């Protein structure tokens, strides 16, 4: 019965009572874009651009980048593509953006901090994105990784808009930005929660260490509190807040995230059908209640169990 229900779950994401929750794809390059473009998704919620250049010894030229971005945008004519500017870090080292060894790379000069030290790399990327956006009919949104505060958000937003790219956002993956989302979101058009890093920084647990998986669980009630703060701050500004961390692809967590006020969920395309089905079985009010139950729990296991006990039995 569940398989049949899943087959029939197609089209835009929405709750049982019709509140829209956009279902988007996470991609890392042209091949992913072609595959996701043919899938039943509403667009791209996270294009990890650093993945394209992991084996480049030298910085890619504007022309080279523009051609790659054009190929990524092409399958998404009329649909949204959220592009994240380079997020080099310990987990994703870029030879041409190497700032030297660091004692604590996760807390170092990664993400937008790299762009601040190497504005030449950011400007080349923005120019290429602007060229490629002009060559296709995709709705191109640009966001920065690892934004800590409103000043960084404003600095990035000005640079993006100066390049003729009208829709600019920030990833919310540092707890400081989530706690101060009211101010951060005033500077930009949208936010996207990176729950992988948000869990790492909220719980002070290195995401590269498998032994710490329990602390990194996105069901940690503290992580959900931080997500709630980000969604509230966006809501006060009338700005959309989405999620592009892996947790968005967990159908039960997707209900909680929708209930916290997140209006888009971006995930591996293979997860979309399950999440769409879960949303379609619950009203928005039920999602709000599930979010409340999860945040009221004492442990991650209790949070998940409380949601599972209250959600539709066929999930
Ligand atoms: C995240 O941190 O949740 C995220 C989506 O970005 P990445 O996994 O690429 O750091
Ligand atoms: Mg991240």
C-alpha cells in the first residue's frame, strides 16, 4: 500500500491542507544537474560549487566557470537553482585556495572567510554566475557558506548584487547566525539551514569523527532549538528559510522542519518521494505539533520516538 502511495506522490511539495514546502535537490556538478533536472524536483536548493573544482590545481577562469554553470542551469529552465559560493574547508580542500595548515580547520578560514581573504576568487565566481544566469532561463539564487553575523551577510549581499545577481542569501550553519537571524536575515533575501555544520557547531562535535555520530544527531533537541531560532528570525523579516543539510531528506525530520516554519527542503533527489509523501499525509498544524513534541523531548531518541508515535501510521 505504501509503495503505491509513494508512486502517486508527484509534483510540488505541500502539506495535507495545501501549505507549500518546496522540494529541491542537492547537487555537486553537471552530471548531478542533468540527473536532478530529469527528476520530479522543483529545482536545486544547494549546488556545492567547490565539488566541481576539487581536482583543479589552479583557479578556474571566468570563462571556464561560466560554461560549467551554464550546463548546470540549463536543465532547470523556469526552475530555481540555489548556488553556493566556494566552501573550501578541511573536508573539501581546494589546491588553489589553500591558506596553509590550521590547528582547527573547522573553526578556521573556511567558507565565506576564504572569500574575505581571497575576494578575487569570489568576484570571478560571481562574474561567471552572472554570465551563465543570463544565458539560461533558470532562476539563479546565490548564497554564502559559513556566515557568522549580519556584517558578513551585508558584505556578501553587496558584492552579489553588484554583479547583477538579484537574489542573495546566506547559509545558516553557525549557531551565532541562527541566534541572531533577525538581524542577519534583514540583509538578504533568503536563508538556508546547513544542519550538518549547525549540529557540529552547536554540539561542539567534529563531523569528520564517526565516533561522535550520537552528538551530531540532527534530532538533538538543542539543534532543533537553534533551527527554530533561525526560522523565527527569518519569519520576522518575511524572508524564506529553507534547509539543505542532510536532515531535510529524513521524512520524519522533514515534518518537524516544516512545522518550525521552513518553506523549502533540499536533499538527495532519491529522498524526495518519501518526503513528499510524508508531507502530504499531515496538515501544517500537525507539523507544528510534531515540532513542539520534538523540541520538548530530553534526548534525540526521545524526540524522534515522540514524532514517530504521533505521525501517520504508514510512515
Ligand atoms: C551543511 O553544513 O549542512 C551543508 C549543507 O553544507 P556542507 O555539508 O556542504 O558543509
Ligand atoms: Mg556546511
